[in-house]
């Protein structure tokens, strides 16, 4: 369950698991799970609280932010978080609109648009305003 704080502005922290599966040279199937700390602010935090639950499949974009602190015993701790700017909920659960786009800029200014088709809830920051691939030849199955 995401941890929600309200400090004049809502913020949510959550953990995201990414899985990687491959076959090594000996033919053995390998699996690795990595955990990432997410931070979502303002409207992204509200929507994450409303629509996400454990096991939700999401796509995110954001920037890495590292910080460090010293605990009561003098031990130094380091943490790198993903400050999310674009969140797309990939699994349609039948709740809420079929697609929700949220574009935001500086401060609290927001614009919202809803579409009736599609099965994803999409929250996009300024970087997601560029159009996607324009032809089927761009879809080669590679994730990048």
C-alpha cells in the first residue's frame, strides 16, 4: 500500500518491482527482481491513491533523486528515488474512466482531458506531450 503524506501538497511514496527473466549460456532460466522507490506529487499522488493497489501494472517516467542521512547510531544511509512525472496504469480494472490524461506545468496549474476509448489510465507530465511512433515499422518489439 502506498504511503501518503499531506504537506500542503499531497505526496505518495511506493515501491515498484521490476522483473527480468533470461536464459543463461548453460540454458538455465534466470530471474531477477529489482525494487525501486517511487515518489508521486500532487495530482499523480491523488490518482495513484485512488487507482493503484499491490500488483498493479504501471509504466512510469521520471527523474532520479538521491539523498543521504545519518541515523541515531551515526550510520550513513543513502536512498535513490524515482520522482515520477508520467504514470500510465496498464491494467484496466473497470474502475474510473477508460483513459485519463493529466498534463501539468509549473506550480499547481493543471489541465485534464478524458477519452472514451483505450484501456489505460494515463497521467502525463510535460515530457509526454510528444507523439508516439507514427508507423508500424517502428514497432520492432524492442523496449527502447
